[in-house]
C-alpha cells in the first residue's frame, strides 16, 4: 500500500471517529480541561495578585506600604477640589414639593383628577386607579442673593441657601426603597457592588491611620431599607467597607479591653496574630488577609482615637447650641456634629442615614403636612449648622456635602386599591427629584434642572444617579471612566457604562 493510500485510510478513520462523538462524549472526555477553565475563571474573580509574594519575599523583596496598609494615603490621579465627603441621605425619600421645588400651578389643581396621560406606562408603588392631584403643603419664598426657593419647613436652611447648588431634576429608574438606595450608593440596584464610600477609600486611602477611612452614622431609629449593603465593599477588599459608629453609648461595640487585659498584652497578641497572617499572605496572596491584618491594627489604634473624636461633650456650648445636639441620644443633630469632627480628623468619607422620610400618608407621622414638617424640623438646624461650622473652620473648601433621598414624591395623592389614604401622602417617584451639593468646587447658589408645572417630569437639565456619582468622583480627583477595579475577568467602575460630570454646578 502506498503512503498516499495509507494517509487516506488514517484520515477517513479519524473523520469517522470525530463524527461519532456526541456532546456527552465531549463533556466526559474533556472534564479536566473544562474544570481547569472554570477554576482559572474563579481564581481570576477572586482578584488574587498576579505576582507571587512568596517568591518575592524569598528574593529579599518587601511588601509595599500599600500591601501592608490598604488605607495608606494615596494621591488622586488629577488635582482634586475636595479631599473628603459628608453625604446626608434622607432614607425613605423626602417630598421635594414641600421643601425645594415650588409649584404654584399644582396648588391651583389641588384635588382635581390626575390626567391619565401622566399615569400611562408609569410604575408606582401604591397608586391605583385615578388619584387626585395634591397641592404643596407648605408656603415658599425666594431667599438669598441666588433667589432660590425654600419652603417654610426649613427656616434655618434659608441662611445658607447661597452656599449650595441645587439639582432639581435628578432621576432614577428604581421606585422601591431597597433597590433605589442600593442604586444611589453603589451604582446598581443589585447586591454585590461596592458603595461609593468604599470606592473613595480604595482610591485615596485615609488621612488618619488611627480612624477608619469610611464612617457611617445612622439616626431615626432604623437602618436604611437596603441594610448595611449600602455601605458595603462588594468585591473590593473588606477593609474598604464603612464602619458603623454610634452617637449613643460606646461609639463602637467592645471598644474597651476586658478586665485584666493591658495595652501591652493586647499589642503583643495582635503582633503574634499578624505574624501568622503575613506568613499566610506570603503563601496565598489573598487580599482579604491584608484586610484582616489592617483591621486588627486599626481596631487597636481606634481604642484610643475613637472615644475622643466621638465625644461631643467636649465641644463648646455655643457649638452644641448651634447644632441642637442631644448628648446621650442618637440623633441627626449629634451625627452632623460628629461628621464635622470626623472630617476635621482626616476621615475620608462620612455617610449619614436619617430614617423616617417615607411620606405615604398612612398616619400623621407619614403625612406630607404634619409628619414631613416634623422631620424637617429635625434636620433643618443641624444641616445648616454643619455648613456654617465647616465654613467658619475653613473646612468647607476641602469638603463636599451631598444631600438627598433615593427618589422623590409624586404630585398626586397616595391611594391604594383606588382609594385615597386617610392622611395626605405622596407615592414614590423617580422621574424627577431634588438633591443639593455644597463645598469645594461647587458653584454657590447654582440651580440646575427644572421640572414641569406640577413637578412630575424634568423639562430641562435632567441628570441621573450615575451623573451624580461622576461629579462626586471628579471633585475628588478621579475620572469616573478610568477609575476601575478588575473583577470576574473585566474592569468594573462605579458608574458602570454611564455618567457625565454635571459641569453646570461646578465653580
């Protein structure tokens, strides 16, 4: 048999074998290879370092300061306008129509049927049938040199209206509290992404190595609907998640050592534990081990630094009076004063959540007249004092203050199953709501965006949650499109594939 004939027979045999293979044969025979592919993908998703720390240590190389201290201070890529952020989130979402977005035409239409054209194709949490329009439940006036509108519910805030820039047409595609809060703080309504405070501390570290870079303070009696995920670190190392402190009792649980444990004994114990942790990191290169090392060291340092900075009793009486603080209680006023103290001490990102702004009108406390007025009374004086106090200390130029909820409120009355509630309330509304910013890099007295004559939709200057995030990162010295973290085989960013800097409110 010639060589050509032999080659042809071998080729035909191989073809017959290949054609006889089924998908089951393929999966069975290639199980090892498929498993290897899956394992490599899993390891990549864990974001293990590409270098070999064990080999590096054997060569005499040392771990960098950033390796050993993930919160070491880093310079931003671009010149920043601010170096810290205080974010005031009104959990439950306040009604812009009783605070900042004045609509005299809506007052004229009070109690008239809402046009069906406004309801078609829209999703609401509770509105059914044909609701009535609800006029503003507060009086408004133009104040300051800017002439911006502020309601009677915020008499103190009128003093600082020229310090802030309003965003009157923010929009979100989420209309339930939990997903909307996640979207507002992580850039997505789904669990698992890092909060903006985690992104900031990952990118910049902290200026005070004795305090966390990202601190969370809550008031109103409950945590946000989305839970602690709104200050979680997602796929970033856990060292960058927010540390929740309390304005009542011990600021951090177990801040004191047990009886019989001295500082020297505590330090030697932590040193021994972290010696083992460093050996583990050199072998496995897991960034969570670095986070654990840092958290042990941070907890030790916090025992000295936290009690002092979280003590509002040592503030002068005139400052406590300005904020309206209530020592010994957990209140928004206390948290505003603590926020100033924390940024003064170099904390990078301070997040305040104040619960109780869900204005459905199911009872007096959730009505947009009495209930909302009471909530405004709780925040009006403290948030005004915060801006004034930051300014008089020269801190406002280096600090960005952000205020808002997770969405807005409808211009029509709340109704469920087509029936009006017993009190005046407004449903969730994401098409247009108000936020404001103040501080370094912000154009004082600016007002960007406009809603229609009843405050239902944006007619000019609409901005998204991603735009808000892009603007915050810009002021901190980041290009939001270039600020990424590799996870599951691709780079992720806070703004996903969206977002533009809101240049109209920049100085």
